[in-house]
């Protein structure tokens, strides 16, 4: 299993190619968990909305399950403790 934190910072074209390579090598062979603070609908824009972005998302979406957490951030609770 591999955990990939996705799109926390802006991603360059070189990094998009690297990401595609990692995803392609693991597709239908190994488990991968993609974590992001962005909703999946916003991933295309974060990946610069081009052919490479569509290819990356296609690889992710064709064999994945989505678990969306909709709740308050625990940072709010912890910041009140201080």
C-alpha cells in the first residue's frame, strides 16, 4: 500500500509526469491511497487542466473508491485549548 498526499502545493509539469508514472506503475497492481484537502471535482484545476491532467485523473477514477469526509477541522477545537 502507498499513501500519496495529493495537490497540497502547486504542481509543476515535471511533477505531473512523475505523478503519472507512479500512478501508471501501480494501477491494477497495488493499492494506493490518495489524500487531498481538495474535493475530487477540483483536482483537474489543480493539475493545470490539460491532457496530462485528464490522463492522471482517468487512471485514478477508473479503479477507485471515494471516501469524502465532511466535518469541521479539528484544528478549530485544538486552537481553543491554548
